[in-house]
C-alpha cells in the first residue's frame, strides 16, 4: 500500500460487521483492527489505551470507525443491581467508549490542524426501539446517533465529518442468536426484502462514508434494514 492511503481505526473488527469493514477497506487504507484482547472497552480506560496504541502504531489516525458493541438482554424483572450492571455495561461499551474515541479523534485532528472522519455503526433500534429485554441497547444506539449529529454540527467548519450507519438485522453472531431465540420466521416476515442484511452490505456503506462520501453529507445516517423501518 502506498503511504498516501488514510489510516483507519476500526473497533470490534474480529467478526461480523467489523471484519467485513476491514475487508472492504483492504488495499484502500492502512487499517488497525480491534478485538477485546487488544483493549477491553468495558473498562472505562479501554478506549484511551486503544487510541494510544493506534497512534503508537500509525503515528496518526485519519478515520475512526466505531463498530464495537454488545447486545445482551436484561429483564425488567431483574434485581436492581443486575439491572444497573446490564445497563452500565451496555452503555459503557456501545456509547461511552465510542464517545471517548470520538473525543480523542477530534483532539488529535485539532492538534494536527487537519480534518478527519468518524463513522459510527448504530442500529435500526435507535429509531424503532427493540425488545422488552433490550431497552438499554436501543438507548445506547439512539445516543450514538445523537452524538454523531452533534459532532457533525459542531465540528464541520474544522473539516471534521461524522456519519452513522443504522443496520437492521445483520447476519452476525448476535443476529443469529436473536433470530433463534425470538422465532426467525416471524421476524423475517417483518422485513419486506425477505432476508436480513449481509455484513458486506453494511461494510460497503461504512467504507463509502469513511473514504468517499462528499463533505456535505456530514451528519447523514444511512439505514440498511431491508425496509423494515423507513423514516
């Protein structure tokens, strides 16, 4: 790869959408992937360590793609301590760690006097909501969309662009477990396209936003859900 290619940090890249994003960027960017063994984003210091590792490896980051996330149920009947723990873990990994990385990216680009791009992988649940056991997941993804729009509005004049992608069901490990537990046929009937998305479909949108989307698109949210939720 030539040295003029951008340097991209992708979180949650060991499988599913994240792995597909790394593949979509192959030959088009220098990519540093991330898995839980590299940095535990459930640790409040994990995002800081991950960013520092990326800078140590690359010297700079031009694009941040926040994809890491968890989809873990917590019942409304759960004991309060368990309820708080479930909400706290989901918010930490899905939203706070992403926010911490966005913050470091913005400060990094300001220090270098250059712009940069952020792509946040949110979810259809940000707009449609989710199951009774997944309020926290929907809330974390709605927060990610709100954060993306705020960054886009607040930093566009500095050349800092922010985008979000909101997939519906995507054939990853999380989706397979959910389809099995909730009755796949019923859920598929709610998708006019008749199937869940392939990770490569989500990755193609993420790669476009990371590398090609015109600056005037900043703040855009792209839905990839087979028309199961249109807005």
